């Protein structure tokens, strides 16, 4: 709901992602967590709890819509990602969920630190009752006493976000075990699933695998995928950790889980310090060395005759194995077995015989973003609301149909936020979407633009944009702006602090114009409707970056016939 009374349950890619996940595993758990909120909920404040009923209504309609339009059951709902929680809002949310017949939707809080949420729950019996799971982000495998005293499920509800190389794989292997051993956390959720965004954005390649070239179709199944398989193929939500888990004498750890029906899975990791550092928090030094570990199965498990063995070795390419099945292990009559463990290894020993290393066709070869790129946005019934390859950093750019324009601008790309959101980070006051190859230096960008806001509106096209994500406020580049008040401006940054040139031009709102920006070497020039408006503006920094489109503020504006040409 970009503005009040605006409900659209087909925006973004997340509905598609959830449905695809359900096709592969109908029992998968679905969770929702707001990062930012639409501005109208804040009534002028950057705060989602001004009207708690309204914010709860906004969240609950999303859950109801997920079921109604997509037949998706949301299992858990969060409060506000890594930001303040409001005790009364959490209670209002629970009441509204119940009122809508959504008693089965559980609340997770507060997706930040263990405190102050844990202490608040211990001091407030009603709050304790309405929260089902305490979720902490990047807990470093540890919890706090208050969290344990609540007797609630403890989750590492966001973790990993480390580059998906072997160090990232080691980080993931270590915390999947030790989040439970050290912190009693029964879920560890990786952010993010697949690195499908430009690599030079913040947290480039911090997904479990990489698929960042939709134009070529190239993807890479990275080591963290196979690390995940050591746990996820041999356990399920609903399995129990056994109490006999812990650290190995010479470094590393082991966990054991059962389904309560006689099945047993043991996961052992010996990740070294230097090969398992996560992006955060700081990891105190520890040592891992070669060792022999003996395990004894007791009780009903002592009858188990053999265990399947799956093995991973990270490190030197010559010794590297990812999720390889070894010969099964036969247990002696006392139910014991001994393993030789080296550093940076992962073993899964299990009674389940269903494990398999999946395969995939050879992906297409990696290709740079095409040097010549066009998009006229002429899509009658778009499958997604967003145009391909554009990465919105602030604002939302959606396919749009101009019912009033039967001509060449019937189908456009429109910036649809008309109010600054309740932001999660210090986002820019402008909207911007980036596209292309970050290494591009010399390029021409041409685009038809349409300002919708009289007098105050403005739009831009840009090149060599050098930052994105939470750093977008300070992005540098060459920004070519036109404004509805009849002026143009060329700036060296998104915020407009560095002004290269300004002037007057015959521009007004509600009329289409064609802007062309050329950047070559140390100079840039701009055309308005094919005629020179400014030229030979010196550009010394940055040397390269993305192309971009955007608006002066949170305002409606349209873009059409986008054309890019980059010189090698």
C-alpha cells in the first residue's frame, strides 16, 4: 500500500519467490518482516507506531492478502527489522490477528538484539504471552540469561551475510551448529538467500549462492548451499536437539537431532578461526587441530547398526570436497565409533538414507551487461511489477499504463511513491534506480521523461553512479536534472551539493521530453530533445559506475524509451 486505500497484492518478486519455494517444499515456513513502512502510516513522523491500529491493519491486510490472492499461509510475522519495538503495538497486532481469525500466525520479536525485548517480556505477562519466538540478529552464537528465562523459542532470525566463498561457507558451517550449542537457538536464518543484485552494491555476493546476471542466465552454486545440505537434508522443523551436544576437545563442535521416531542425525564441524569468520560480530580467537573423536550411542540409539556419512572439506582446491557421500559407518556392538577429524571439515552421520547431492545443468557463461541496451516498457500484462535489470535503491519504479495517452507513451515506467517512507536507513530524499555495468566509464544514456508535479517536480538521468544501498545518499556521478520550473542542473552527486552547471530551459510539467547524457573521458554533455543544452562539463570523479534514472523528491514521474550505449 504505497498510499492509503492503495492495495496491490502483485507488486515485487516476493510473491513469486514464495510460491516457487512452496512448489519445492510445501512445508516450508513463511515469515514476514517489515523493513520500512509507507510514509502515510507515520502521519508526518518517521515512526510506525504513531497510530498502532493503522500499522497493525496494514500488516494484517498483507497476511490476509497473501492467503486470498496467492493461497500462501504466513506462519510468522515480525515487528520492525533491527529497529525499535513498541510493546503496545505488539499487543494490538496480536489482537488484530486473532480478530481476523489468524490465531495460527505467530509473532516473532524483535529481530534486533536479545535485549531489551527479553527483559520487557519478563516484566510484562501479556507481552510474554503474545510473543512466540525471540529473534536476534547476528548473535555470534550466544544468547543472554533473560532470553532463556522466558522459556520461548530462541532463533537467530538473521545471520550469515558473509561473502559466499569458502570463508563464508566456514562461517555458515560453524554457526549452524554453535548457535544451538552456545545459545540454544533452534533456527538460523541466512540473509540473504541468493545474491541476485549488482555485485558492487553493499553485501555483494552475500547470498548462499549467486545469480546476478539475468541478462546472461549465468549462476553459481556456491559452497554455503552444500553446507546447508549437511543440516537441512537430514533434519526437519519439528526435530529435536539432543542434550548431549557440545564442543570437541581440540576445537570444533557436534550436534545431534532426532525426529522422536528413532531417526538420528549427528553433525560435526571443525571450522578453523581464519576460515569461518562471519562479517559480524567479532570472533574471538580459537584453535582447531587434528583429533580423534569417539561417540557412543546409548538408549534406543544403541541398536542402530549403521550410519550414512556425508562429508565436506573446505580449503585447498586439491583437498576440497563439497557434500560427498562416503562409505557408511558400521557401529560396533557397544554402539560406539571413532572418527579422525582434520580442520575445516564437516561430517553428517545419519540413519536417513534419503540424502543426495543434487545436480544442475552447466549454467550459461558469464557475460558483462550488454553494451547497447533498450527498454520501451511496452508490456501489456507484466509478469512482475518492476522492469528487468533496474535496481531501485530509493523509491519504487513500476510498469504503468497511461490510459489517457493512446500514443507512443501508453506504456511507461513510473516512480510511484508520492511520500517519503518511514525509512529503515538514512535513504536519500530523491528516488533512484540504477542499471548497467559498474565498470562503465564512457557512455550515452537517452530517455524520455515526464514530470507529473507542476512547479516543484523534477527528474534526472545519470551515469557513473558509484554507490547504492544504504550508502545512496552520498552517491557521486554525473546527474542531469530538469525541473518543472523551467530550469536544468548538472550535479556531481545525488544530493545536489556539487553543482557543475545550471541554466534555464523550456520545460514544464505534464509534457514529454527526451534527455540525452554523454560522458566521455573527463567531459560530459547533455541534450534536450536532441539539441545541445550544456556541453564540455568537466568530470574528474568518479571514473566509472552505473547508469540511473530518478526523481527530485518522492513524486510521480514517468520514464520511457530508455536507451544505453557504453563504449568498451
